[in-house]
């Protein structure tokens, strides 16, 4: 049997799920281990990425 795909427009609630918290400054930060060294500063840094919206912030040590 084939998979049935719904052909309906997503509601506003479904479209913006998880983004309202980030819009009000409540991000869900997670450490990004791919970039740990900043070439311009010449220091080790910790890069955080929000799992909901993808915004990034950097904290120097």
C-alpha cells in the first residue's frame, strides 16, 4: 500500500510551532561541537545553537 499524504494547508498553529518561545527570548541552547576555535580571536570558544530556530551565539573563554 502507498503512503497517504495530506494535501491541506498547515494551520498557523502548526506552521509556527516552537518559534513563539524563541521570539520572546526563551531559546533552547545546545552546544555546537563542530566549531570550538575562533581564528579571529585566537581563542577557544563555545558556540551555542538554538534547537528550535537555529540562532547561534558565541561565548569566549
